[in-house]
């Protein structure tokens, strides 16, 4: 007799057990539950993959933005350095830096008068 067959030494096959019908419906439910679980696991893996892809894209975008911002910070730092140099060179020539509030008010009023005269001449 072949190994692994369902027959015994007497030559007849095993008959289904008396609870086979009930076992059959349980088997169907088990198969359905496994299929449902397989589909749910597949969907979960797909969501996880999509989330990882989205995070990767977001990371790349943030890296690009970070690079651009660092470039802007460098440019602005250089501008501050340049303007500080310009201001340092201008300070000795500017009488308004050491002026009192009264003198500053006087200079402001004089500038307004100069603007008015200029505007009248232009018109």
C-alpha cells in the first residue's frame, strides 16, 4: 500500500466522522476568515507603504527647503555684514548720530521744508 494514503490495512477508506457537516461549515468560516484577514493585511501593508512613500517625499521636500533657507540665511548674513561696514564708514560723516532729540527734530523739519520746495519746483 502507498504511504500517506487514507486507507488502512483492510483496504477501505476512512468514512467521514459523524460531525463532518458541522466541521465543514466551520472550515468554510475558517477559510473565509483567513481570506478576510489576508485582504486586511494586504490593505494594511499597502497603507504602510504609501505612508512611507509620503514620508520620504516630505523628507526630500523639507531637505530642499532647508537648503534654500540656509542659502538665504547666508545671503542675509553677508548683507548685514556689508551694511554694517557701510554704516561704520558713514558714522564719522553723519552729524545726526550724535545729535540731541531737539537737533533731530530740527533736521527733520528742515528736510520736510526742502521736500516741499523741491516738490513745488517739480510741479
